[in-house]
C-alpha cells in the first residue's frame, strides 16, 4: 500500500490527515453524506413545496428524483476530471458550486426553477461521494476497501437519523426555503474541512483521462468486464431500493398513513438505524465470508421481507409501525449490498479508479432515478406498490449474481 499512500502521507506531513487516522474515515463520510443530507432534509418539505407552488405532490416529488438525475450526469465529469487533475481541485470546485446552487434554490420563484436548480445542485454534489469512493480505491483494495467503505457509510447513513427531523424543524422556523440555506452552510463547512485536512491521493495524474475516447473506454472496461458488469447491476438494483424508498416514503407515511412532518422525521430516523446496522454488520461479515456470499444473502433477505410486507398490506394488516421494520430490513440489506457490490465492481479497475467510480455512479443513479420517477408519476403511494417495487429490485439483483463471472474465478486483468 505504500506506493498508493505516498502522496497522502506527504499531505499528512503538511498538516493533513493520514489515511490511517480514524478522522480520515470521518472526513470521507462527511463528503459522502452530502447527497444523503441534501436529499433527506428535503423529504418532509415535499407536500409543503407542492402546496406553496400550487402543484400536485407527484410534481414536487421530482425535487428528489431530478436531484439524482443531475447527480448521475455530474459523475460523468468529476471522476475522469479528477483522474487528470487530482482529487482535491475537482472536489473543492464541486463543493463551491454546490453551495452556490443551494443558495439559488432558496430563492427559486417557481417549481420549474426549483426543479432546474435541484438538477444542477445534484450535478455539483456528485463531486463529494464520487471522489470519496475514488480516494478509498486509491488507498485500499479488496476486503479492506469494503471495510473502510462500510465504516464510512455507517457514518454517512447517520444523516437520515437527523436530516428529516432537522428539515421539519427548519420548516417550522422559516419554511421550506430555510432548508436550502442550511445546505449552503453545510457545503461551506465541508469545503473548508476538505481544504484543510484532505490530502491528495491520486498516485499519478493521467493527462488523457478526460478525453471522450477514454471516458467511453472506461464504460467499455467496466461493463465489458464480467465481474464488474454483474456487480454493477447489483449496485443499480440496490440503489433502486434506496431511491424508490426515498421518493415514496413521504407519500406512504405522511399522506397514506397520515403522519405529521415531525413524526415522519422520527419514522425515517427509525428506518435509518437499520441502514447503519447493515453497514456495521457488513464490516464484520466481510472478515469471515466472501463478499459475493454476503451480498447474495442480503438480496435474498431483502426479497423475502419486502414481498411479505406487500402481502400484508394487500391483506389490510400493515400500519405505520409495522411498516417501519419491513422498510428497515430493506435498508439494512441495501447498506450491505452497496458496500460489497461497489467494492467487487471496482476491484479490477485500479488504474482508472476515478473513471470507474464515475461509470458505476452514473449507472446506479440514472437507472434508479428513472424507476423512482416512473413510480411517482404513476401515483403509486400505497405501501404494497412501494414494497412490491423494492421486491422486484431485490429479485433482479439476486438474478444478476448468477451472471457469468459474478461469483468464483479470478477478478481478471486490472484496467
């Protein structure tokens, strides 16, 4: 690992954090949390945004899904650009633009303007988690990379514990626009922390990394590799679980079950504890079992839990409090899957870590965003429809683990 960490250690000698420091993992988690914070803090405001602009709720739900459309598109740029210029300059520029668009969201004069700004906000927010993953891949490999990712994501998913309740409190103080003022502050503080403490981890800049030929080559390398293709599809299915839940949970809990925003925030936090537990459990499981086997077990458990929940709702036996553990198990399985699937998909691509992270990020963001948007546009707010969609995602992910090259054999030649 010494060749990979030499630049990071040199940065530590100049007052930045060492990769061995626990605070380094905390900083990575803070970067990865921007997307979760920006999404989750807005969820209690979806009905209020719709009412303020006189729009239907399914239109206001697009403030969630269009953020991820921009987020996916932004990943096409930030990963390859960071392979060319370094992780730090791209990250700091993205954070600055994220802060600016957050301020503009707070001033949006119409729902259409807000939706456009949320798309841009997502594009600029992409720098933080994409480059956080690239930094992990710069420094670690295999099971150790999965453990570091799991610990970082365990902190990352603490954002849902507080974000919806914080969003509800901010709405009480200053309406939904105050949420975006808070996000501008969050972006500013995160940028200052990265500027002060994050070392440069790119071992050797690639001057051709941002060329269209190289970007298309990264797509070909990732999806042409049997293991990356299979586990990239698993990551797509796992993120579909998360995004369908995020988009639909305000409708399920606030409109269908009738919970007020404050109670919804607490409900969301309760479900999020399962996600944290999934990351912590995964960090232990990958020490004793192959990543492929852990991920496959998570897919099966998620499929069984969400299928059972859909049947309970169809039978009229599901209420808000019984829905919490069912959605919680789905989020537990999501957390296990994302860490392991991304580690397995990126493992063969050490030399193009930034581009590979972008390719996988685009895939596991754009496809789920389209699925969640379609579900919202169809007006699917009944719990059984949401749980059924989650079950389909788990089933598709489980099927992907049986594709050639997914389990067993060698990882193949690195790209």
